[in-house]
C-alpha cells in the first residue's frame, strides 16, 4: 500500500465474527443501473400500495402516482369500481394527466391531439375517428393496470401476471403477526384519515426500509418513542419477534408524544393487543403501525436511486375525526419519529459512495433479520 493511501476494510464476502452479518455494498444505494433493475424486477412486478381508496370519493376523481418508471392514473369509474391505467395516450405517447389529483366528469382527454378515453379506459373520441372505422376503440384504449383493494387502500401491480396477493402482501403481514387474522380487529379499511404528512427524503428507499425494521438506533435518536415504549431502548424492534407487540410503559396512558391519554379505542382490538404497538413491513414499500386507537400507514414512492417520497397517513375511527377531536399529540409522536429516522437515513446516504463503504457495513445481532430483506433484494436484482 502506497504511503497515504486509504485502506479499505473488506466486508462483503469476507469471513466475519459470528456476531456480525454483512450488509449490501454501498453501490446498491447509489447505482442508477441497480435502481433500474429494482424498477424492472421489484416495483414493476410486485403489488404496490398507491392510493387511499377514500380519496377517490366519486366517479371521475383521480390521482396520479409514480411506480418505478411508470406514471399511473388511478380513478373511480361510473360503476364505482376503482380502475388504473398507464398515464400515456395511445396515439403519440403524450402524458394524459400532469396533475397529482383532480376530477373529470366523464373522460380523460389528451391535451395534444384530443384523443379521449372513458373512465373505463376505452377510446371514445378522437379527431376524424369516424373516418377510421378499422380502429378498435377497446384495443386502442388505455393500458390497464391490475387493481386490488385491501385495508382501505388501492394496491396496483404493473406485471402482466401479478404475483399472488395472498402470498406476498398478506403473506408479509402473516409472517410478522403470526396470523392474517391478527390485523382484522383494527378494521383499517373503515378508519378515516385524520392527518397526512409527506416527506421528501434524500435517501435510497432501502435505507428507509432497513431503518424501519430495526431499533438498534432507538435509544440514540428516539427519546419520545422509547419513553412510550421502554423496551425499544434495549435495541430490539417489535419486528424482531413474530407476533410481538411492544408494550407501553407502566405510566404511559396512550400512544402520544407525551404519553398522555389517547383517543377512542378501536372496538375490534383484542385484549392481548391493547397497550401494544405492532410494526409491519410489507415489501417493497409499505409500513403499517398498529396501536389501540389508530393506525399509522406509510407508503413509499422511490423516485431515484437517492430520493424517496414517503406519504404517511394517520387513521382513526370516523367518529374521532368527525368530532374534531384534538389529534395533535397523537400525530406528533410518529411525526417526530419520521423526522428523526429520515434524517438518519439521509446521513447514511451521504456515505454510500465512500471507499469506506464500498463493500458495505455490518449488522449486529439485533439487526440480523434485515439480512433477509437484503437477500430478497439480491434474489430479484442480482
């Protein structure tokens, strides 16, 4: 080694002490080619949680979402069903909708050549279309995207043949909680949006997933959370154990920023789930947080290799929201957790191109389960 040259300790592929496991190498978090492979083999092939169904409150209401390289229109049709289409005009490829959300009366019209599509995706009008009787209006309709509604959200799959929703999405919930029925009592699909906060995070989406899966950092950066959930100060996340919910502290009355009384408990929450917090990762892009009086639901939208939009919803019983109850202390707890976590992710992202992290880092025992997520990524992108 030349004098002054930086030595680079190997990690990936090297024999490690039994206490440590390797992480992904740094370029997995920065390389545009790897991000493109993730778009092709993860975001375009799995189920992706896109929209809160209640936000599509009438026929013609729509939202546009970015899934991998595709912009998708999600709308409610005249029969009240939810439909999704690639946001591309079939004529010359112009983007149909540039707005994030809105409402149309009966159709989507391309602003370039006025090709017009019904809420069912069918081509219904275009200049001089009557003189082209050989143009099939269904065949030249918008490309459809597979739709599934679950937990009150609209899930999309861009795959020609989507994977089993039961085996993947519901399977992740089952793996975490021990049973698919354990989430039923929270009645998530009938809760109502109380607050929504969006976070533009300058970090790779995997940084955010890894952070959510472990609590080795909790005692360091989450003083409010560890006050409410004292066991998190020991460094073991709730996700480390199948079916485990972190118990509230003895003096804690509710899942609030100051531990004060929460809001009306969700009636279906079982006695053994009371005063406990459950965290679930649904790969690739959803976090579900369950507490007795509300649910915190994160949706991630990876935009580039180093930028991720996270949309966080706080959901409560409809009567709580409709009554105008003060939910600020309830929201503030996880909002602080989000800000603290995303700051940590951005801090890590800064080093991913460093020679020091070229071969990656290490996972301590309380983080070993993150290795399963890394294997899941490697299996799909190489």
